[in-house]
C-alpha cells in the first residue's frame, strides 16, 4: 500500500475519533448541565419549602421555630448591649365561640384579620408568631413602658368590631395581653411562659385588658399546683370535715335547721378555706368526688342526729358539676336510705345563677329532684337577674336572700324596699324565705318585721363542728340570749325504709 493511502486512512480514523470524542464530551456536558438544572430546581423547591416553614399558613406570622431562632438572637443582643427585651403574649377572648357558632373556616377569617391588626399596631422591628389557636406572641427590644403602650394599642385594635362574616352584624371580640421583660422577669427559657401567665390573669378577670408580669403570680400558681396535689390525697386521708351553721326560725328564734359547709383541716396549713380550694377543685375535676363525699357525710350525720332525737333539717350545696351528673339523684336517694332519712327533710341548695341556666341538664336535674321529694332551696336569691316566669316553674320550696341584700338593711331604705319586695314575692309564690348574713339586731328585727321565715348568720352562730352543734343542742353551749333548739316546724320525721 502506498504511503499516500496510509496517510489518508489515518486521517479518516483520526477524524472519526475526534468526532466520537466530541460527541461523548457533548453528551457528558449535556448530562452535567441537566443535573445542574435539576439540582438548581431541587434547591429552589427546598428553599421555597424552608421559606414556607418559617411562616404560619393561616396568619403569615412567624412559625414557632423561626420565632425561637429570632428570640435567641434578640436575647443575645440584649445581653451584649445590656438592653431590655420585652415579650407580649396576646390571647383573643371569646374566639372559641366564633368557631362553635360559624365553623372553623369563618374562625380562620377572623384569625387572619386579628393577626393583621396586631401586625399593623406594631412597629417595624418586632418578631411575631402564632403560638397556636388564637394566641400570638411578640418580642421587641424596648423597655416595659414601650411594651405596655404596644399592648394597649393591641387591646384597642383587637376590640374593634369584625364585619368580615356579617357586615350588618359585626362580631365583637377582645384581647388579653400579658407583658414580661427579659432579663427582669426571667430567663430566656421562662420569659414567654411568664408573659402567658400575665395574660391568663387578665383573662380570668374578664379579659379586654393588659397586665405586666408580677413574680407573685408564679408563687400563686405554684401554690395552687401544690394544693391540687395535696387535695388529691385529702379525701383518702380524711382531712375534709363538715361544719354546720344553724338556721333560726324567725318567729321563735330557735334552731330548726343547719347548713353543711365543707372545711379542709390540713395537717400543716391548718384550716383551709373553701374559698381557696373549691375553685381549684372545680377547675381540675375534683369537685365531683368531693361533692359525693359531702352527700354521704351530711346524710350520715343527719342520720345520727335523727336517731338521737335532734330533728333538724340538714342542707348541702350542689355544684354545677353535680347538677350535670346523670346519677346525682340516685346518689342522694341511696345516701338518704342508708341513713333512714326522709327526702323531704333534706335540703339541697342551688345558686340562683345555676338555677337560671335553662339547659337540658339543669332542667332534668330539677325534675329528678322534684320527683324524689327533696327539699330544694335557691341560694343567693336576688344577686342575679332572676326570671320570675322561670322561677315559678322551679321545684324550689325555699329562697335564700343574698347576703348583699341583708348587709345594708339598717342603713339603706332602698335595701329595705328590695328585701321586703322579694320576701312578699316569694310568699306569693308559696316559697319560704331564709335570710343569710344576719349579724346585727337591727337586721334581725327588720327581717322579722318583713315576715322572713328563717335567719342565718354570725349573730346567732358561726359554722361549727358536728360535735359542737350536738353539745349546743343538748344545752352544753347555751347561755343568755343563745338560740335554743325546738321541735321541727315540719312534721316529725320517721325512719325511711331501707331499699
């Protein structure tokens, strides 16, 4: 083969190899480019997701994680510059009723509007997050007074009517705001919690306001938590006790009945007032168990007195929780039967506010109490907005005038007019009337003159133990002017047959 042909073949091979290399390189570049484009797209999607995760979808405010990071940075700057960092906890009052009445979608509309108002009320350098539900937390580098001003602006903004759902019938909501300052009111770990605690005190007082955190609040919260734990053991340890305050017949000024009042004889704290522990028991679901104990113990003691010949009507107070219990009347029936007591000689007292709750549960409880033959009294009568039409249908045999009406009888003509009118009204409805809180002879004489049926108060006797009232009934505690015991104004009791 000639050299020329060999050179030509080599040239063709070289060109083919070059073409192949070019194609391979191009393919590799294209693949690399596609991978880069795909990676850029993935990064964009990931970045978008990260951005979305930094904000709450319903309100556009920061998410919890993003707010925590911003708060960490703000705390670090406050430490470095020795400045104050203020935190505001904003809780929208009454928001749950909107969800219940209009649905969650409508609630979301108002929540976004509320968040927009909060955002509009705040200056630029404020971090804000939606903690959950209807709660917003804000952090800003300012002194307490500046935070208080901002809290006031938020309360005002939140309280303006919301016409997004019904322009002709705007919804009115309010906000409770708590303010706490770092480092004055706590560490980074506690500052948000302390602002929330401050907001809670506003909410418990009716809402629509603001307050600055007070360290005493935490002491109170810790005290309540400790009392709650001790209360859970109090029943088993038999630390509760019933005291009894006599009721006095207005005509004879002798004792005919007694109201059972619970006391807590704490081994360390001494006697704990029910005004302290009953609200805690109601809030944490212990009131049912305590109420059952009161029923059993009051019936047991009434049985002892009946067998000893001391024929007093015994009264207990029923809570709202007990009135909603399906087996309330069955419990009462069984406790009365165990102690051979007639239902008509046992009184259950129900507050006026609870009696006026026209709910199915309340109505059912009243019907069952009437059918069981129990003596029903309406307590705190005249303190609320009583519906006279509704009162006529209640199976109540007795009305107890509220202590606020009795307190000013000696000094106020208006008080005397109102008390007299209520007594006449009760008698017109064939109800007996008991006046509680009688402390002076003037109050006693005025009530007797008005025709009040029974009196109760410190003038006659303070609440006392069952043993003390037994000794008193037997004459051991009586002295000049001390009310004595007389046979019941009601029919003599006979033992109730056991079931």
